[in-house]
């Protein structure tokens, strides 16, 4: 039996969409706090994942993969502790990565704009905007690192909320319109 995606919006989707919109506005209003919280969360995730990987390495002693798992776990723990002790440097590092990704993605879109006639202007405009955003972030790293991650998280939460509010969730339904569990 094959399934096809089906879009349906329920009252719960509307409520969740409104809550996400409010949360996105709150995060955008407190972008610096959201950046700090995300960096600290990322640091704790790295520490916990590193410890799990390091401890899991002892179950691989006989397989020959012990050292790679133990070294990877140890590096994750060190990275997490470093991020927790220096959240400003962690934020600057992630902001540098984000700026580089904006710049690289924009350059790729600009190059593809000259190769694809169908969406040339859309690719060119979005590529130029991404390049400018990447250059702005990279040239203003010290000021951008304080709030950029929080702004990006806030925008993502807003987009998720709008999507949930307008479109609802996509669910799988059996092909032919019949629901699972429906009487035939």
C-alpha cells in the first residue's frame, strides 16, 4: 500500500502556530539572550555527546575502532567545555561559520543565475542578498556575533509558526484517499 502526503490543519495546529509566532517574537526581542542560551545549550550537548561517545568506545575495544571513537568523544568533551567556559568565542565561531555559509551560498546562486534562464532574476537577487549578508556578517563579526544566532533562531521559529498557522501539518494518507483504520 502506498501513501501520499496530505495537508490538513486542525485547531491544535492553529494554536501551536500562534504559540510559535509569539515565541519567535519573544526570541527576536531578546536576540542576545537567545544567542547566549543557544551557545550554552550547544556546549552542554557537545559535552554529553562526547561523554557518551567516549564511554561507548569501550564497547568497541575488540573491533579496532576504539581509538577513533575515544578520540572523537574526548574532542567533543573538550569542545563543549571550551564553549561553556567561553560562550562569546563560541558565538563568534558560529557567527563566522554562518557568515561564510551565507557568502558561499550566495556566490553559488549568482553563478547558477547565469546558467539557468528560468529563474535567473530570482537566483541573482537572492544570491546578491546572501553575498551582501555574508560580507556584512564577516566584516562586523564582533557586533554580529552577539545577536546573529538569536535573530536566526527567532526568524526560524516565526517561519515555523507561520507555516503551521497557514498550512498545518502534512500527514501521510493511503493512496486513493482511504484512511488507515477506516472501514472498507
